[in-house]
C-alpha cells in the first residue's frame, strides 16, 4: 500500500507482493502471528528483488514526433494474476521507429478458482479499459488501435455472438464489444507478449519487454504475428446448453382459478380449443362463434384435467387393466375409464334405457379440486341459492363428488349472496347512562324531565275547551307527577312548574324537548308549539336556580324516559287514570288534581 506507481511501471514487481499477501491470508494465519515457510522464504526473496528497482530507468519523454501514432495494448493471464500493458508506437525526429510504454495494470486472480480462459478474457477486458484511458489522456493523434492476446479461445469468443455464452463470458464480451472493434484484436505468441512478464512471477529475471515492448513492434507490419480464422479452437464449454424437456404432466391450458363462474371458464376453454384446432388444421375458423360441440368438448377436457390432478394413480392403474390398490379411496365405487377417457362409476344401471349415460355412470370428481368447486358453485347458483340437499341432488344427476356435502358447505360459505341473506344484524353497544339518571342518594324530582300530552276536550257549561296534560318524571326513580295546563303558552308551563316545586320541591336539572319534535301530534298541536317561548322558560328556571336542558332538535329518542310514560298513560292500562284526569280537569279547571 506504500508503493506509489500510478502508471504501473513496476507492476511486475508489485504484483508479486500482492499475490504473496493473498497466499498468506489463504493459509489461515492470524493477523498477529509470524508467517511461516514457504511464505516467509518468498517474502524475503521479494525484499531482495526490490533492490533491482534502482536499475530501472524510465525516460520522461516518449521520444515521438507530434504525428499520428499507434496504440498497442497487450493482455495476459495466469493462475495467479492477469495484466495489461499499453505502448505508443511511432517515429522519432530521425525517422526511426520508436516503441515506448505508456501505462500498465495488473490484478491478482480471485480467490475462487477460475479457469484460465476466463482469466484471459478478464485480461482482455482490462486491456480494453486501459486502451480507453490511454486514448483519452495522451496528446497524440491516434492512428490505429491494436489489442493483443495470446489466447485463441478469447479471440474465438470475441468473434462470436456474446448471447451464445453463459453470463460470466457474455457480460465481459458485451463490454469488449462496446469498447473496441473486432478488427482491433490480434493474436501474439506468449514469448512475444509483454503482459506475460507480470503474470509469471519471475521478475526481474525476464526479457524486459514490460518497459521496452516486444521486438516485432520495431519492425514493419508485414512480419507481425498472424493467425487464420480456421485455427480457432472448438471450445464449447462456455456455451449455453439448450435442452428440450418433455414432461408427462404438462401444465393446463387455462387456470380455472382466474374465472369466477363455470360458464365463463367453459367458454374461454372452448375458444382456446377452437384456436388450437384452427392452427393444427390451418383453417380459418371463427373463434368467437361457439357451438354446443365446442362447449361439450371443453367440459370434457376440464373434467379430464381435474381427474388427472386428483386421481393420477387410479387412472394409470385402470388404463393398464390392473385392479385398484386397497388404499385407493375410489375402491368402493368400482370405477372404470370409458371411451371419453373419463373416470366414471360403473354401477349397476347399465341395462336401463330410460336413463342417460351420465345418470347411469356419473363422472367421479374430487371435492377439493378447484374445478369441482367451480362446478358446484354453478349448480348452487342455478338452484337459486337453495338448501344444501337440493344442490347435492342436482350435482349427483351427472357427477359423483367425493365429500360432496362438505364441498357444498364450503362453496356456500364463500357465496356472497348467501352470506348477505343469512347475515345477522349487529346492533351497536349502548352508551353509558347520563349522570342525571344516577343520582340515587338525592330525593325524587331533583333531576326530572317534562313533556306535554293531549289535548283533551272538557265541557265547561255549554262550551267545550281544550286542556293539556303536563308530565313530570323523576329521571332516577321514574316517579310521575301530573299537572294540568290550560294552553301551550309559556305562562301555563311556568305555572305548572311552580305547582311542581310547591309539592315536590325545586328541581336542579330539567330536561325537555325543544317543542317541535312531538312526532305524531296533530296539526293543531304542532302549530301551537311554535309559539312556545323557550327563552322565557329558560330565564324563569335560571331565576329559581334550575338548569333547563333542551334535547337536540328532531331527536325524540333522547326523551325516551318521558315519551315511554306518556305512551303508558295513553294505553288501555292507564285509561282509567286518564279518565279521572279528564274528569278533574272538567270539574275543577285549573286547580291541583294530583290528589284525585
């Protein structure tokens, strides 16, 4: 990590230390332990080789004219590392051919074992990346780009279609195609490859081509190494293996779980079969036009699909003419496979001429199969959501379904129409009682409610007048106090309240309606109540230290405590008391009548 070599001038030396570091960690040594042989021997040898770096001389000037130059990038790999090195090739001032190093890169091979061809391909990718960097950074005009590798397998991969190989190879070939052209790639022998010096781990005992370049770059292009396309090796180890698998249990043409009704599934399947027939016979058939034969064939195929899923062993056994095993759940049904390739109940009705073939030999279906449940749902809806036994009877006219009653119950349990029809109301929970109804330690009529009832016609002399009854009820004890009101005016209500106070004591809280919520009162009563001055009543109550609370408008349920008592008073059981009340009103008029 302390080596500063951004151009990669001494990578053949530096890469040896990195390979050694990888080898040390792979040996399983701890970080505070001393390294052992042979790693220690290699370490000291590498320290001695560092002295040779003092003899490395790299000129600061490329020595090239400001003319077009060529870029040559070499890549190579071994089991321990892979590397790439770039050179600029041109002419000097005197016209001599010059080859100078620009940059180099080297990487340690991954810990995971990778084949040599794949490492060579990774070195080719590294060479492409280095070529792009050099081409972008140098100030010379680039004439040609040459990419060199000593692996003919890599060259064969580069000149092939990347989609024919596995992902490791295809991804790297795709990057090579994006960074270079196929015409840029050339083959070079290993002994003439400068990148080979960074992968052999014998620096500085090498030919020194890492800095000076291979000898053939100083020569014209004609004697350069070449190869023929026919020399590509026949290596198919990285190609995709395309295998055709033929299974005995293919996937169904349609998935009935996607359809909500049996009729819709039949129609869709019938259209699919019609389309398949048209493709096989190469005839123009209107897929949208369905016949009864198409529907029947679709039904047969769906039933066959259900049986193949539910009873594969029984079908295989019966088709070979063997008896069913004793563990089969269809053993008591005496099943048989008929001409339509469906598993049916043999039964003892074969000689009957009045019954149809489906009635004599019903099709066997599994109750847990989705196709069967969709069929049972169809019969349930066709029976207008009738009881279970009706659906069971209709289904058994053509089919024998195992565990049919649990199947029908499961279908009905998921039927939204039946769930709505059989749903029970869920009344809301009642709220807590108000505080005015819970004052059990105080006298009666401390918290009371007031309401009017009537009118009642009375006879005074030769005239007939109307009177109204005023009902006061204790909200805690349900005690009732009755008063008589000559009218629905505020004065009559105040006088009735004063008579209540004189006999029962002064209330603390009074509850009543707003005066417009007497539902069921006659037209005259509603018209008269509009003149009731609620503000005057409230003021009179406040003057006596009474809190008068009015219920919300159009909410008679809030006055249920006194509304129920008025109903009881008007009922037959209270007819005698009401008659006496009317009699007192006729006799004594406005006087107190609570003693009658």
